[in-house]
């Protein structure tokens, strides 16, 4: 700063650093207005020499380090829409608190995709959500924003019709939509929704949105099954054990339940595909218990509690036997189910009534500690 002031003295520039700093120190509304006006005029003045421009930059950088929030916000609002403002100053404002940063994040045209990617990486959700509302966002920045996994950011991006979304962006958004129903409708409103994306969304959206998809896209049953298989494979790619259930699986299971599509047939099909985590998500959702309670139900008593759960759901004996065999790794210490135990479990299943099973499940929901009591043997 000493060098800058020396330059002012020697070159007698048009910019009065002392006066500008005085405005900042005064902290009055009138002084702040004068300061922002003079700074604005500096960057509009094409007759300034390079040294005068450098003086202005150094003064403003100093001000940004020391100024109160309301002054930084006022400067950001004024400079965000001006030309010829040095990128260094814009980036300093963009990394500030969101009240300051939002003006340049939304309005400044000089921020490159690389700048925006860095801002996404270095800042949090408030900055992401502002960037997602910029005009003319490109595919790369869209990818950076989607990768944050923040739902509000995704909604802002999808509702920003000036943003460019690639096929890959849309696929990632359709997967992200499993986390939040709020994303479903705006995502389906995008012009980039292809038949494949519509198929993906059809798997888990509400009945109303399903009708919308059916009206606009060609939904083939075989393709739908393949889409569901592909989606489940992607969800299971991050799982490491049978009870590694993701929030996306739970939300998908809830969508199936809301449409009354969970059945013993779906459970059997899921087990035959080897998708144990999604099976656990489905049956937990169907019977309406937390996953931790369902885990205990399935694993204890060599399957008796599991038999009670299946009976409570109205599953018939033949379907229960298939479910018990296919889910053997969940309730048995070995891969293969002991045939003698299977016969005992089927007898137990036949003995208990649907009404009694439902009462037991209800009691476990209300008081999980009751599950510590042993199940009577057959």
C-alpha cells in the first residue's frame, strides 16, 4: 500500500485513495453511497492510466479486507454488472459470504467455467444454489453442481431453463431424484428429457406424473423392466453387504408401496436377482418398520420372526417357503438353508394366524424391546 500511495504522490492520479478510505471508515450510508459511486466511475473511466487502475484495484482489495458486510455487499452489487472490473476483485467477492457473493455469482459475465468449478469446490450449499441460477450455465458447471448431491441446488439448476444439461447430466439428475420427490416434476419439465430418462423416472414417480409420462413418451413394459434392473444394479454398486441399504433404495421402495406395487412376487424377483439390500428395503417399507427392526426380525430365531412378518403381510405358504429359501444368507449362518429347519419353519408359519402375526408385529413396532423375548417353538 505504501508503494501505491507513493505512486499517487509522484503521478498525481485522478483517484484519491485517502478520500475513498475515509468514506469506508465513516461507515455512514451516505459515505458508502459516495464510495460505491466513485469506485463505479473508476471502472467506467477509459481514460485512466494503468497505474491508476492498479491503484483502484489495490484500494478496493484493501477495502474488502476491512469493510463491513453491508459495504462489501453494496460494492458487489454495483461491480457485478460492470465491465472492466479485474477478475481478482470479482473472485474475492465471489468467495465472500453469500450476501456479498450472490451478486457476482448471478450477474458477472467474466467468471469462467473453471472459476465456477473452483467456487463450487471451495464453498458450500448457498454458493452452489446461487451458481445454479446463473444464466447460460454449461454442461461442465452443471456436472459440478449435480455432483454436490444437494437437492435444492439440483432444483435450482433444473428450473433454470437457460442452463445446458447433457444426457449424462440428465441421467445423474434422474438418479438424484430418488432422494427427493421435489425434483420429480421440474425434472420432467426439462426439454432434454429423453424416452430413456422418462423410463427411469417412471419407475419411482407418483401416479399423476406417471400419467404425464405415458401421455408424452413410449413406455414399453420390457424396456421398463430393463430400466428397473439397470437402476437397481447402479444402486447396488455402492453396497458392501446385505444390509447396506441406501436412502435411494428406501425412497424407491416407498414409491412402490405408494402405488401398491410391493408384493411377494416382487420380493421373490428381487431375491432371485441377488439384490438383497433392495429386498430388505422393500420388506421393511411394506411392513412399515425401521430397517434396524427388520434386520432383527430376519436374523433372529432361525427365521421364526421372519415367518411372523411374512404371515402378517398375508403371504401364502408356498411364497413364504420360496422367500425363506432365497433369503437364506440373511437368516442363516451358512449359504444353504437347513432342510429340517425349513420344515419346522413352515409348520410354525402354518400354525400362526394372520391376525396374531399382525398383533405381534404391531407390538414390536410400539416396543422394540419386546423382540428380546424368545419366540415359542413349534
